[in-house]
C-alpha cells in the first residue's frame, strides 16, 4: 500500500473496537486488574489522572459496568477542570472526583499520600496513573498472539503509540523473535530505557509533534485525511502520531519490501479533537 520507495502490507489492529467505553489498551490493561480486584473482594477502584485521561474515563466506565465504586484523583485543583468532557463523563457514571494540586499529585505514590487517601475513602484497589502495572502488561501481552492469529502469519513489525510503555512492553513480551516492535513516543524527550530482555523493541522519538497532547496543523490535517480516506476515527494524542510516523517511515524506505506491518489502534477516541481543517489531500 501507499506511495513510497518500497511497498509494504499495512494492517491496523482495531483494539479501538474492543468496547465502546473501555476501549483499546485500556481494556487490555484493566482486564486482569479488574479480575484481581474482584477476587480480592474490593468494592472500590481508586486511580489517578489528568482531566482528559483516557484511563480515568475507562476506569469509571468499567467500574459502573461491574458494580464497583470508583474514585478518580485528578491532577489540578481548578474548579474548571470539573467541566472537562472526560470528568463530566466520569461523574455521570458514578466516579467520585477528588481534585488535588499539581504539587500534591506528584506525591501520589508516596505511602503518606496513599494512607491519606485510604483514610478518606476507605480501602480500595489502587490502579496507577495510566493503568500500567504487571497485570496490565499481562493484558497487553495478549495483543500479539491475537495479531498472529488474525493475520494467519507472524507479522514482521508491530507499531504502537507509547505513553507509559505498558502497551509496547506487553507486545514485546509476547513477540516472536522475528517480529520487531516499534514504539512511537507520544511524549517529547523521554523514551523508556532499552531492555536487553526485549531486543526486538525499539522506539521512534521524532513523532511527538511538540510533546504530550500537543498538535500541529500538519498532524490535524493528516488525521482528517486518514479519517476521510479510511472511515476509521483516530485521536491526536497517540494513534494519529503513531500512524503519521509509520507512513513517514514507509516513505523513507524504513521497512523492507512487502513487510507485514501491523499498527495497533489503541482507542482513546473519547479525547478526539474534531476540527475543520480544509479540503482533503491524499495520504
Ligand atoms: C489511546 C492510548 N493509546 C496509547 C497509550 C499509550 O499506552 P502506554 O501508556 O501503555 O504506553 C495511551 C495511554 O495510556 C492511550 O490512552
């Protein structure tokens, strides 16, 4: 597919379709955590995030679906944050929102802060910000074998957006040795350290478009063109940046001829920007 020095076979793994509210990598990351929370008898989930967090949104939705109480500790104490569409949704499905200052939020993993939360809200199953922990990686490790089954072959390359790293680590954990895993950093100036136990995992650091959640007219243009031409919605924080990067690498002849390249759509469409961006152009 696509004009470039070498044609490749590009596939999109539609994890965005896993569930309308608990979508993409959030479904994967929550799966075993929710089982663990229920098995341990917790009736409350407590987690952390910014006012647009996909993870808060998915946790709130999952809690409501499973009959668990949810508490969202939100970064920033400005009252206006309560008006963000994500927080409005979280509250509408029953999440208790606890705003804390940015300084306090940075301390959220200290035993003192966690003790204070437990004192305030009672005992709860705690999920880290972004949802990445060992059980989350157990969930994201299930993406790779599904890809091979759905393709009927082992892919040459699997591409995925990276925030905390929990999704690519799961992909790398279950990747066959001949499959390269490419993580596209959504943040500027940071990528997880390379891990000798996952030699097939590398990072692309040039497609952050200015930093986390930053956009440029070029990215929004690409996103609109991609959506128009494929009918598949993407969002600007993660999957659009990753796909822009993949297509740029195709144009630069990065992949071998006819390589089977799978890009993972990690969902998160609740945070998608809808902007008029002018007439369409070819990808
Ligand atoms: C839609 C979406 N894609 C990708 C990522 C990045 O995942 P990870 O934090 O596991 O690297 C996130 C953040 O968790 C996300 O919300």
